[in-house]
């Protein structure tokens, strides 16, 4: 992640970022896309971009895993991706609640900063 110092101490900004990350568990890419489109700049937009990239990447992983399920190779892959999504989103929410930056691992950078 770039070394730009954003004001991550605002309570409302931290709450918005936490809800963006948690929303990814239940609503996929919709919360992060909404925040990314609404916010103009700053720490919140950067976190929404990271969450959006992860959610889009996990969507691709879901598609690949279901194709592998059809050929009986990846029976447990969809469940692994669900677990990874929950874990990554929870870690991101916890770190951002402290005002820290978090970059999702295994993510394809669709949207660059």
C-alpha cells in the first residue's frame, strides 16, 4: 500500500470502513463499491478500493472453484473460499477499527489507486 498518511482517527471514518469490510461477508462487493463511488479521496476510499478488489477476486475464485467442483476436483474449494472471505474480512475490519491499513492477501488489483 502507498505511504500516504490519511486521517484514520475519525470515528465515523473508522466505522464506515469496518462496515464496508464486514458488509463484504454478507453482501459481496456491493458495500465496498458503494463506498468507493461515494467517497472522493482518503483513507476510507483506499480501504473501500482494497475491499472491492478482494470481493471481485473472490468472485472469480468462486467461479473457478465451482467449475472444478463440476469435474470432481475441487469439492472443498467453495467452502475454503467462504472461510477465507470471512477471515480476511474480519481481520480487515479489526485492523481498520484501530485505524491501521490492511491489504487483502491473494488479491488481484483490478482497481489501482
